[in-house]
């Protein structure tokens, strides 16, 4: 049993190393530190990695994921698609996003998703409305570190999690529409990667470069973030589920409830097991909503600011 004081000293030493590119330029070293942090919890059960947006908080004994939000993107018209080097890119087009919104800084982590799995109300039918009964069986995390993205999670389960968390936070959070996701990843100038127009293997957890060979603790590639919005891991680490059907990209951009059906859903961003053209911001992948690709499929959330004139009908 490691004394609490020792754990706290280790945290003080280890946390800065996750993003210290001068001390640990090799991503494999930062990833090892991340795994060490991700294995340890304090006596109250909270993860040793206490960076904002990575773990959870305790409220009246209930574990509530602590989501950190990136900067706001205003409503407006934006150009997307048109990247000939991105797998399955949409054609170049202007799309209108009718609301301001913020993406979460990181994908939902293993520790955060486990808050839902272990919640006393996890079986509440409100979270599972119209979702197949089989989706209440959890896929086993391949890389079970508290600060890594939750993977082996289906689109259905990501929707159920977002419904549950909306209830706990008192505001609606959901999966991003792929237009919201791409606009944010290419902000503010239509870049091909979150950091710019040229691929750099040192800036994302993909198949190239230092090749960690698995997911990594979120946020350990600070040089690969979209700096204007403070968004991390948009390229690489895990594919991220989006709200809309793959064959109907114009659907599900409003404030309404997500339609639950078996249509294939969009995945964005590439993963640790994919090469660079999957990591381009315009790349589109897809999976059936029950898919749980081993170690590859995760998600992040979006919070939307409704305009004052908007009414739920």
C-alpha cells in the first residue's frame, strides 16, 4: 500500500512531464509517465491525474465526470470538406451552424466513463430509451488507465452516457455533429490538421513517429492541439463518434433529440493504429452504432449555447 503522501509527491513530479517536450521529446517517455499516473488513485478513489477535464469530482458520494470545455465557436457559415488527401472527405461546401458551441478539450476518459458504469442509476430507462438491450453489456477496456480515452465503446453507449451526464450537469451535452467537429478541428483558417497544414508525426498519436502502439493519456501531445480553441487529441489516439448518420450528413444539427436507429454513424480523427491521412481533419470514417472496435473507438462531447429566440416545440 503506497502512502497518500508518497502518491502526492509522485503526482507533483509526474504531472509536469506529461507536457514537458524539452525534458521528454520522445512521446513514448511521456506516454509511460501517463500510464503510471493512470494506474494510481487516491484514498477517496479519485485518479492521481487531477488535470482539469481528465477525471471526476465527488458530489454527495456520486462520481461526476469533470469536463473541461474548449473555447466557444460562434454560430455562422463555415467551409468544410474539399481535402483530396483525406480519406472520404466531403466535397468542399459551405455549411451553416445555427448555434454557438464548445467541444470538450479531451475525449471522455476511462475514469469518466466508469462513473456512468458504476452509477447507482445506470439502468435508468431515460438513458437507454430506444437503445437495444444488448448495449447494456460493456466492452472491456483494452488499455485500462484512468487518464486514457475510453475505448471499445459503441455509439449507443456514448449517447446513453451523454443523456446521463446531461441530467447530472443540468445542461444538455451530446455527441458533436461532424460539421461541428470538423469546423473546430480546422479552426480558424481551414487547416488540414488541428495544428496546421503539414503532417508532423510528433504531434499526434498515430502509426507514424515514435509509435507508442496503444492509446495514450489525453493531452500529452500539446504541440498537436488546436491552440486557438484549446482542443487536444483531435488527430490520433482514438476515433471519435459523431452524432449524425454517415449517409445523411445534413441531419441532426439542430437541438432536437438524437434519433436512435441502426444507421451507420460518423467517426472522426483517426487513432493510434492509423496512418496520417486518417488523422486529417476532413477524414470521415463510419461504423454501425453498435460497433466497439478493439482499442480504437471513443468519443468527446459538445455543449451548445442556444440562441435566446430558440424554443423547444
